[in-house]
C-alpha cells in the first residue's frame, strides 16, 4: 500500500499528568504515515485523488494544541481517528513524542497503528 507521510510536525500543547504539565504548553512532536492508494493520483496528477497532507497537518496541529490530554497514548489515538476520517485513508501510523520529558533522552513517546477495519 502507498504511503503519504508527515515527519516531525511540531505542535505546542498541554500534555502530561503532573500538575506543572497542566499549567504550561510543551513541545509535541508528531509523525504521521497515511496508508492509501496513490495510483490514480499519480496517473491524473490531481490532488483530489490523493490525501491533502497540508490539511492533515493543520488538523493535527489544531487537535494537539487543543486536546489537553494527560497521555501521549490518548493524543495518538485522537490523531489516528482524525486521520482515518479522511477519504482514501485505509490505515494510519502515528508517533507522538514529548521531547525532553525524560532526563538524558531526546524524547519519549508512543507509536500506534490503526485501520478503518478496527
């Protein structure tokens, strides 16, 4: 299956379980892989037959910045659901990271895969 991807999308939002994390915005790094069929889009050179990654990125940022989730797991799940609502997207892989959340680590986070069949 073909893939449309968005790499290292940066959002700033409230995420975390600690009291101080509920008071400030933090960097949230998002990676998205959308599994779809791009054969028609490649043949017609028409965006209408593809997935508009610019629109997906805007929606992902808005969701991440407004969700105020406690866990990266919940945010990843929200993002997956949003992506699966786009026409033609059959499956999605979402990676959500919190840079600097753990001392001596660049980032911590989760990666999930969801499909329309689930």
